[in-house]
């Protein structure tokens, strides 16, 4: 990782900034290809999950060469660390009726967040809904989710950087790594 801090010794590099950019551009091209016809009348509604997906969404949007709108939904579990309590607080001002929606997430772990968000968005009666995640931890899944676009598969470890955090730290890092316990 490019920033040199003593804390960085705690992070094992996984994906470099260049590797991430290449993959995000590939994903953008694939998404643009699939939504070209669907978005002829109305722009693709990209909905990014705060805070983790902010950086990925910003890069992804620039890689999708189609008319898009961007909105944000905040989903936080109680406490400073992720818990499996199953309690999520959602905050948003979305209205997505008849829109083609792409939910953009940083990382899918147990699947709970995406399951709750999918339900929330479906209640708004979108024209379609697909999920796009930069990272997928398939071995941690407890709640099944259908993912349309995945950047990288990651092992069941704790990931930080490029938007993802540990207690609000490391989001600013341009690369992705594994936080050693
Ligand atoms: P899920 O609800 O268990 O799928 O967890 C998804 C959310 O937990 C993501 O939006 C992340 O914010 C957070 N999360 C899960 N795993 C990690 C990780 O390894 N690093 C950082 N955040 C994570
Ligand atoms: Mg998140």
C-alpha cells in the first residue's frame, strides 16, 4: 500500500490500486453493454451503499458509459464493529419506481445487508434490480443473495482499504488488503 504508516504493517496487500482500476473498468464496460437498451428512455439508477461503497461507486460510474443517476443509501449495523445482531438502520430519500436499479456495495459477507436492502428497494417497484459488489466473501454467506456483478472473490478474512474500513479507519487507502488480527 502506498501510504507509509506504522499501522500499515498490519495490512497484507491483496489488490493494488492498478488491479482495482482495471477490474472496475471491465465491470463498467460489462454493465454498459447489458443496460444499453434498457436505459434508452431513463438513466440507470445507481444506488451506492454508504459508507463503504463510495469510492468504488465513484470509479464505477466513470466506467459506465451510459446515462446514470447516483443516489446513496446508508445501512449501518449497531455498534462500531460489524455484529451479527441482524439489526440494520437504513437511511435514504430514494424513489425508484419504474427505474432500472443497480445496487452497488463494497463487500458482501453474510448477505444480510443486501437482503434487507433488496427488500427495501423492491418495495419501491423498480423496473429491475441487480446487485454489483466489488468484493464477495462467499464462504461467509448466511443469507443467500443473487449477485449480478462481482469484482473479486476474497477469503473469509477482514478486508480494508478503497472505501472499506475497520472502525472507520483505512477507507482512504487506494489499495485493498487484509487486516491482520
Ligand atoms: P453482510 O451484511 O454481513 O453481508 O456485511 C456487509 C457489510 O459489512 C458491508 O457493507 C461492509 O460494510 C461490512 N463488511 C463485511 N465484511 C467486511 C470486511 O472484511 N471489511 C470491511 N467491512 C466489511
Ligand atoms: Mg458496507
